[in-house]
């Protein structure tokens, strides 16, 4: 009987769903039929900023109506591209841009799958600095220098490789100097500290009374430790949610490994993750440095910092570290520079506006000299570029798009929106200067100290190597392994992974 | 007499106590999700505030007014509904066949159908991607990033479940009913529509609902087989985990929005769930 | 046999869709499991590896550990859900005011997307703005931090799964109990059997098909859990919650070790099928017993 009563309910439901299903029919056969449906192109008021509009429409004439598709990580700089630059480009050229902005994991998965399988889904992909050697090793990318030479009518007068900072060298073939990617974001991982705490006379007095020397931003690891210990105790005494440092220590996410190999180990003088780039060996016994005594000292220091970090440190990726600092929960910490501007200026998202200072990481003796001589480096210069996959079917139109975002005229607003600078001239822009003041000199530091920082080592197997090391860092952070055990096991696993890939046999 | 009524009352009180505790446990995480979704970034770390008195609307307004997000919602709606519909129809046909005909190897076929739900999905994303981009293509058109593609892929885990659910129910309908109708001159099709369908309606409803929910909630294939046009709401959710501080508030808001349609669906239909979920295993 | 042709005709669409969307990818996975195929290998090529991938598996202690944890997780989760679900369903058999409301609320978690469940529980458990660590510390002085303590993380994933899926078990049990004929139980009570005996010798045997089917479904899904746990812990701390689904995800995507990942996937599929087959046989036997008695 009850089934009878159900029918009247079920029938309308099915009708509704059939209608909905029918709606799907027209869109499905022509996936590109709704150009840039997501972006509001009606505004378009900033199109004037895009330089010589007539050149663009002329050069792009053969490609008008083409739809370019790209994939990128969901960063502020990428979102600016999606929301502002893509509609501007479409207006100037008639070329549509479909931009998939997604999570970091997914971005890699999809770009690599596409290029490996040669499917040609994407016409431009985000290339993070650390993956470039991997892509070059597999010939995944289109040679842009070559492409411009082959299509002289497509070489924009507003695009000049020499406008860029030295960061662009990361995206050149080391041997030929040919360009494979147009930088779209770049930043260094720096130390942020709370100026309101470090400048407070009472706090300064209390610190000196306890440690016997004046409080200042740390230049050595010992001093950093003292600062961290002091502010953790200070937070506890005053019943504040304040700890001494951040640690990017998520026990199930690659970001933990990155913080150690990029930002901690180099400050002790252990470079290239401790991997010997000539022999592809990592353990001391085989000529590597990953488990050297210095590396172990560095890991011990970093693990010790967990004692002075807020409890969410072991659940923190790069996201949450910035969030913790912005919430005022840490007195000092290692934070990616792309976060500097919003932490220092955005009152909607940050509780420490106006109280943010920037500094170099604490360093061991001799590291700065090695960095200055070019032998070593003091931290991580990160960022990314857009490149054209070898499998793209719209390489010429994609080239126009990359040149478009590589114009000097679009850089300043973009820089402020994403804390990213890829051209020398951008530093002098009034908007950037303003942001520089707000962050107590982040942009000046990026400009002056930039050469002391460096991108990831040239591994042609970046992700696989890091994945092989991850579990040991996670276990160390969870207290299941000591620093010594973790590094001994990590270097062995790294060597096994490299051999499996055919390196260092 | 009084002692039995006392015991009865005691039982009732115990039942209530149990269900009240249970309700609190069930609702607590959902409440907290809501509370977070109503907070701005600076309020997030204010854990001590259990009662949410403020409401930070931008968390909801930003995604809801974003055309990209709206498209995600519509895609999810279309994909889930079409898939559930397709799965229900196919499951009825398939189980009718399995239950009323003596087909060679039908037990093995049944088991094979079910094994489709068992594989860990990650390793299958690559073959699916290759199929979608290279094999299923007509000229320029590929199945990658289309809703029709997702609708078909979701059959892989929904059809086994639906066939299973419907098989028991189908078997539970006495074959004598078919025969009586056939004696009256009805053909197979009429028997299915007039006799069988009404009797399986509760089971069919639950098949539809659960398929809909599974399809609405799927993430991995939606993430790897779509790019721009056919993205669904669950992939939108993952997009809020970004480098510059996960937008927890917005993410919670999106989770709330994503859950709401399913929730309304559930409330609307929940009394039929119990009728339909028997797998035909207990026969009256 | 024209009639049989109609039967196959009705079955055909299902077989075709599952053949194309299910069997074809399976065959492809089978094929590449015999190759060394890592996007980042020195050669960059697919190379025939014979059964090397499977041989690697047997000695991969990290993977086997992950498999073991997954089995433990599945066992604990499914058992708890079964017991809880049965208990709750039996309290729902009689009418009491508000029953429908309770039942509806109870079913809520069922409709939340796994990825949203993971996000919800992360918000609940993350130190700093989660409820759980805050109040556990305040009221019970417990240092609850699933980013740090392996056991806590394991049991939190368990609690999350129980929270998410017990409603499903409750509903199937309720459906079974409701559909069950009442006379035998009433007769038994009249004959002097106590509650426990009725439950032990009548209700549970009669419910066996429902119970086995429910276990089957829950087991299948618990063994391949990914989304929720990935959102909650990422598989950490260390290896504590890196269940096979996540393990394979890591091998296939960030490590791009397609061949090895395929081999793992097949092994897990094989395990699941064996377990499922055992249950399937048990189900058939229970069915036979019932129809013969």
C-alpha cells in the first residue's frame, strides 16, 4: 500500500531530474561553447593598461576565437591572472582563456598527466620553480625562444626577457639559454617577526634580565632559540595565545620536508637537500650530506622549535603557518614572502597589521659568505612561471598570452595583489613602494637579498625524491624517530628512490 | 501492573537519553562547521566562543555570487540527478533480467558487477583520463571535462550498488504475480511497468537517493576528469585549500552549501529509506 | 530461446557501461602493472618489468604496514558500526514521540560529502580553532593533538568513520527488523524464552542476510577510504593513518610511479574480492539454510 503513496512523490522528482538531465545535453557535446563563462568580462575598464592594443589585435587576428586552457595553483597571483589579466587579454585579442585554478596536488597531477600522455588538454601550465628541471628533463615544454624566432610577427615589442629579474634564469635551459617559461610570481621565504613585541621596552628589559644580552631579531640559531623560548614563556605567563616561533610541521604533508630542506638545512650550510648532484648519492658514506652531523644538528634545532611553536604546528602546511602568524600566535617564524603583504596590511584577515617586520633567517658561521660567493644560499627563492606544454595544439596563441602577461605595464597591480615581483622596474612603482613601507621592507629585501636565495636544486625527479623522504620527517615531527634516525633512513630511502629511477646506479 | 509500567517508562527514558546524546554527538561537528563558516579570518582562533552570535556573510556571499561557483553547483545538480536516474533505470532492467530469466552464469555476472565498486580509485584515474582524452573522442570533441563523462563514470560505483539493492527486492516479488498478469495477456514490458515497478517503488526510491548522494559527493574522478566546464562542487571545495592560508571560513561555508541540497533531499524522503533498504533479504 | 535474448537485452546496457567504464580501465591497470613506468625515470619510457612490481610489493614494509593498518581500521570501524547500528535500530522499532526527528538527524552525516566530512572533522580537531582540543584540555587536561600523536589520529579517523557511516547501518538494520515477521518472536516469548534467547536464536539468525550484506558494503567502502582521512590528517602523523587508498594515491600521483601503483591497486582489489567472495558464499549459505528450514 505504501508504495502507492510513494509514486506521486517519485513521478515529479523524476520529471524534474529529466529536465535537468536534458539541460546537460547541449553543453556536453561542446565543452568549449561557453567562452570564459566564469569570468565577468563586462568590467574591462583596465584594458587601457595593456599597452599597444592595436598590435595585439593585429597579431592575434589569425587566432581570434581560439580557446586557450591552462591550469595553475590557487595562489593570489594566479587568481589575479584569472580574474583580471585573462579578460583583458580576451578583449585585446579575441582569444579566450579558460583558466583552471586548483589545489597544488591536483595542479601537478593534471599537468603531468596531460604532458606525459600527450593529450593536449592544456595550452599553458604553471611551472613551479622546483619542477622545471623535471619537465625539461622530459622535454615537456615548448622552447619559447625558438617559437618567437619562428614567428617573428608574434614577437611583441612590449615583451623583453631583459626586463625580468634574475629569477627568469630558472626557466632557461642551462646550456642554450633558451626560455621555457615566463615568470609570473616570485618571492623568498623569509623570517617574519612581531615588531610590537620586539620593540616593547618592558619585554626587552625582561629578556635581558633573563638571558644577559639585549633582545633583537635573531642572527644565529642559538639566539633564535632563546627568543622562541622567551616568548613562549612570556605568552604562558601573561595568559596569551602566543608562542615563540612557527614550524611548518604538518605530519602528513610534503610542506614539512620542504621547510627543512629549503629553509633550515641551508642556514647550517647543508645545500641541495644534502644530495650530491654529481653522483646522485645522499648518505655520508656514499659522498652525500643528507645525514651529516651538520644536517642532524639542523634537524635537531628544527624539531626543538616544535616545543616553542603553537600546538597547530604539527598540522600546519604553508597555509596554516601564515594563518597562525597572522592571528598573532607566533612572535617570529619562517613564512613564504607571498604572504607578507596581506599579513602586514589586510585587517580583514590579519590581527597583526602594522606590527610585522621582515628579516633574514638565523645563520651559522660562514653561510653568509658562501651565499655571497655563490657557493651556497641562505634560503628559498620560490615562484613560478607559465610555460607551454609540448602537447599544446595552440602554441602560437599561447605564446601571445604569455607575452601579454610578461608586459611591464601589467606588473605593478599584479605585484601588489600577489606579493610577487618578477621585473626590476616593478620595484620602483609607487604602489609597490607603498607596500614595501607597510611590510617594513619586504620588497627591498626581495630586491637586495634576492641573489642570496636560491630555488630548488636541479633534480630531474623532484617529486619522487621528496616523496621518498617525507615519511621520515613526518615521523620525526611526531616524535617517533630521532633526528639522527630520521636522516639516516631518509638518505637511504632517497638513494633507493634515485636508483629505482635510474640515477646513481 | 505498576512495576511493568514503571519499567516501560524507564525504558522510554533510557531511549530518550540515548537519542538525545546521540543527537548532540551528530550535530556537534555540523554545528561547529556552521560556526566556523560564520566567522571572519580574524575570529577563527576564538575557540572559547562556543555560541556563534555574529555572522560574517562574505563567506557565503562570495562563492554564491561567483558565476564559477554557481556553475559548479549546477554541474553537480545535473550530474548527480542524471546519474541517479540512469542508474535506477538500468538497475531495474538488469535486475529484472537477472531475477526472471535463467541466464547462463548470472551469479558470476552479479558478482562481477559488484566487484566494480571494490577497486581503490586512485590507480584508475590515469586509465580513465586516457580513455576520456584519447579513446572517447569524436573529432575535436572528447569526453574529458564533460558532464556526460562524469555521469557515465559514476555508474562504475553506483550501478553495482543499485543492482545489488534492487536484486534482493526483485527476487522478493513472487513470480506468481508475473504469471498471473501474463495469463491476463500482458507482455513482459507491461508486467514490468504495471506489476513490478509499483512493488519495487520504495526500493527504487532508495536506489535513486543513494546513487544521487554518492554522485553528488564524489571527488577524485570529478577532480581528475574535468577541468573547467564540468567541475563539480566537491572540487570547488578542495580549491579553498590554498597556499596563502586556507580560507577555512569560506571553505566551511562552501561545505555547508554543498551539503544543503542533499540534506533537504534527505528530510523530504527519509521515511521511504527504511522501506527500501532491506536488500530483499528478509522475506515476509 | 527468444525469451533469453530479451533477458540479455535488458542486461546489455548495464554490461556495456560497466564493461567500458569498469573492465576496460581494469585491463589497462593490469597491463601497466607489468611495466616500469615512472614519468621521472632517467629513461622516461615504459619498460617491461615482468612481475617485478609485484615482487617489490612483497618486500615493501611501508606498504604492507599500510595494508595492515587499513585492515585493522576496517575491522574496528565495521564492527563498531554494526553493533551500534543494530542497537540503535532496535530502539527505533517501537513508536515514541519525536522518533522521526531523531532518526532524521541521525541520518544527516550520511549525506555529507566525504571530503566535507574530512573538512568538518579537521575544523573540529585542529589545535587553535578546533573544539575538541580546546575543551579536552580545559575540562579533562588531555593534550589532544592529532597532528602529533599517532594513536589519537588513528582513533579520530575511526570515530569519524563511525560518525559518518553508523546511520547507514542503522537504516539497513531498521529496514530488516521492520520487514521481519513478528509472529515467531511473539510465539517464543509466550513459550517462555527470555529477551536474550529471542535475540540470540531468532532475531540474529533471521537478520543474518541483512547483516552480511551490510558488512559487505561497509567493508568494501572502508577498505578504500581516501577523501575523509586525506582532508583530516593527510595520512599522518608519520604513517599512522596512511591507509592503502592514500598510499596508492601518493604512489600514483606525486610519485608518478604508475606501474607500481597499479600493482598495489590490483593487490588491494584482489584482497577485497577474496574477502567479499567469502562473505558472498556465507550469504548464499545463510540463504539456503533459511529456505530449507
